[in-house]
């Protein structure tokens, strides 16, 4: 009897600034089965984009990834996460400023927490970044899927940049 591969998928949740580009990068990785952009880590239930942009809900723009660990490891996803943003700037990515643009890893298991903390320690020791990494490593909380027009934004628009 064969197992349903969907039951073997794992979830990763990352915040690395504007979620459009983050999603575009992760959805192209072999082994990533699905991505969704949304909001997590805040206190207000059912936030909208407009609410999150006020910088008063505590949410981060984030991406939820469902992946097949037999094709891509969580550690490989972490490496991608750290390669696509500046994890040393507090509540900021490029010109985007606010708690919604913070660098954060929302772990779903103790193994994910340990892997994230280990990678941060290794990167800090390596000297890759001039400043210390400020990425939060916190338990995953409710993920609120963003409005449909944000999903696969670059694919719909033919590319672009988060910075207008």
C-alpha cells in the first residue's frame, strides 16, 4: 500500500521583508509543493493588508511553505531564507520599515527551532555579516492568508520588485 505523499509534507514559515519576492524565490525550489503569503506573529485576528501596513497589528508579512523533506531539507530552506534578505536589520528590509518587515523564523517543531538557532550561530561566527543577526526565532502562530491579489504576485505581474 502506498502512502499519500501529501501526508508527508512539512510546513515552514518565514518572514523576510516584502512577501512578494520571498514567495517567488521559494516557490521555484524543487520539493516545495505550495506557497502562500500572509500575516503571522501579531495579536489582531483576521488582519488585512491595510491593517498590517499600519505597523500596529504586530504581524509580519510572511510566507508559509509546504515542502517534501525527501526532496528539500529544512536546512536548505533556511539557507535560502538567509541568502535573500538582510537578517541584521531590525524591522526593516531595504526601504521598507516597520515590524511587518522583520526577519523571523516561525518554527513548527523543536527540530526546526534547533536548526534555525544553529544556523544563526554558525552565520554569526562565520563573519558573513558585519552586524549580528537579529532574526527572531519564535513558535509559529496562526497564519492568516493574504488577499488573493498578493498570492503569486510576481507571476501575475510578470516580475518586478517590492521596492517602488
